[in-house]
């Protein structure tokens, strides 16, 4: 799934049983998962989130994000879970 966020917009992600990979396509986002850590992702950076995690994503500036289902370690290519209309 691709999503576009304006500065200050917030999205909640419920990770599936397999977990997800969150990629910042453009802009800059802040991610928190309640594990005591915060993550800042800029364009081109990714974050793997394990199964069962609830994450909150906030755009620090206008941003485009891709939420992808992780594939087995032997396959380095990832595919979007859902494709939404591009920004």
C-alpha cells in the first residue's frame, strides 16, 4: 500500500501476522512502536516491523510511504500489499 501524508498527518499501522516493511519513498516520517524507541525515516530508508506491533507514523514534512509485506530472506525483492492511487 502506498500512502501520501501531509505534514503533521498521522497513520496507525497494525502489523500483520508476518510483520511489514515500511519504506519512506519521499519526505520524512517519524515512527513509534511503543518499544521505547523512535525512528526517523527519510526518502529511501526502510524499517522492518515485526508481527503484532502497533506503529504510529507521522509526517514531519509531506511524505509518501510504501507499506510492504516482507518476503522470505532468500528473496530480496519486496512487493506492495495493496497499490493505491499514486500521489
